[in-house]
């Protein structure tokens, strides 16, 4: 305690006993996002970009979400659910495309780009095979920043959306095969799997990627006998380790594959090509020798398919029979379970949208996160995807050279 009168007087004169202002940490200014969710118009696209729970989270963090009426009906989400979550429901499609960020599942169409005033962010899938050149040119002309969610990597370098949709497609393909084997769908009346005393169904999976892995998991879980083929030994080794079972694996040796396919009850085509068409690895002659009533599920059909007899079908008319074999060749299997797929998309993108808001805009996130930057194919009107540039003969630039601060 200070008792010296001279010292006390000096402290009082200097304001030593006066209350001081508390110095608080100043947080970075958070931006409020205007996010537009249009209704999907692509053929049999039943998913929605954000579910009501994700909308509620975004609204609670100060963001504004505008959703076109009935955007979630194909995933069994009502306008009332979105409204209660805090979204603004609009009938006018034009107002959706005035938002700063437009988030949807399917790639932009020419009509959708025409509705956009420009200088916005567009997040959707990018289908290199079907992406029209005119749409790219219009996006560039309007100075749009276009981001392909199927090219975004997470912090571990994994294409998170592609893997998640692959998990769904792999598991669903086995469930579909089980339905098609039953006698109520003109199948052989087999139960996919096995029980004591009855020979298990034989499942051949061509491709050891994510789709193949989760198809194998589902088939093994049901008790089926599973064989997996792939040209990558590392993928086959990883699959065995991840599945936790010593299942039959083989490289794509034609005679071994043909023998397995002829004996199989179910064959899943799950090969993927980085560029171009999926290689056709099962010939018509082999399919002619398959057991009558057996099932082919060609998950690779969106890249041309890996069976010579495959042709594209749809969810309304999903199957055809050729050489006595039931073929299921529907692209976008995830839309068959659209509600689950929509939740999966929302789980991935809700944190990203929140981080965009925390950083005050999408540009800062593109600059700071290389995985997110990997999904950018147009940055403020500049084409940054080399493959698109080469395919369509358009000028392109490396995004790392045009972004400041990298």
C-alpha cells in the first residue's frame, strides 16, 4: 500500500487511479453473403444444393439465402421447411441469379448465364464432356468467377465431393442389383448375398476406386462373394486394407476377367478415366456367355461405359435386357437417393460458405486455400482451366499467376 502523501498526490494528478478503457481484440470484418439456390432444371437431377438445416446455419451466421420455390421438392424438402430455416422463397427465377453467390448442382446453362448481371460467383459441378463452349464464353464475358465443386480438394488433398458421391453410387449400385435379381423385377429370384447352406451370389466389380470400394463393402456386408479388378496394384492393395478382408483381387487380365464375368450374378462397372472415354473392358462375346438373368450395373456410363453392350438409360426407364442379361446404365445414380446426396453436399459446402463469409468474400478463400483454388475454372472472366482451354481453343492463364499474394 502506498502511504507517502507526495507519491499519492502525483499518481492522482497523472490519472493513475482513474478507470482505463479495456483493450479488446478487434476481429476481422465479416461479410454477409447473398446466396441464391435455383431449382434444378437438368434432366432427372433431383438433388438440391443446400438442405434446410444448412440454410438455418448460414442464416444464423448473418447470411441471406434466397431459394426458388420448389427447389427442394425432388429431395422431399418443402418450401415451408426452407422458410422456417430463414430462407427467402421466391417464385421469380430472375431474382435468384442476381445474388452474389449462385450455388447449384448441375453446370450452368446458357439461359441461366443470360440471367446473371455479371461479376458474381457461380458454384456447381463441371461436366467436361458436355460443357458447351458458348456457356464458357458467356461466363467469361460477364466476369464470372466459376468454381467446379467436383474439382475442390479438402485439406488432405481428396476431392471430397467426388469421393462422397462415389460412396453413394457404390453402395446404391449394390442395392439396385439386389432389386434387379429378385423375381418381382423379372430377375432370377436370387437374394443378393448369402445364407447358411446356400451358395452366395457372385459379384464382380471392375474398378477399385471409391465406387468400387463401397460397392465391395456393401456386397461383402450382405454376404456375397466379391472379386475386384483394376489395373492399379496400389488401388487394389488400398481397397483390401480399407475393407479389412482378403477378397479376390486381380489386375485387368482379359482371360481372368472374362472367366469371372461369365460366372458372376452381378457385374459392377466402376472404372473412371481422367480424360476422355472410359475403356471398354468387357466385350459383347463375353456378355453373351453370362448366365441368363444376371445383372450389369454400369456406373461408368456417364463416360461411355465399360461394357460393349451398354447404352444410356434413365431413372424412368432404367433397364434393358440384352443377351439375357439385365443392364442398368443410368448416369447420376446419386439422384436416385437425392435426399441423402443433398445432405452430403450440404455437409461439405456449409463450412466453406461460412468461411467465405468470415473472410469477407470468395477471393480471399481462393487465395489462401489451394484446394479450393483447384476448383476455379474461370476467375473474374479469365479462363484458368488448362484442359478446357485446350479442348475449346480458348486462351487460358494459370490462376497462381493472376492472383495477388500467392
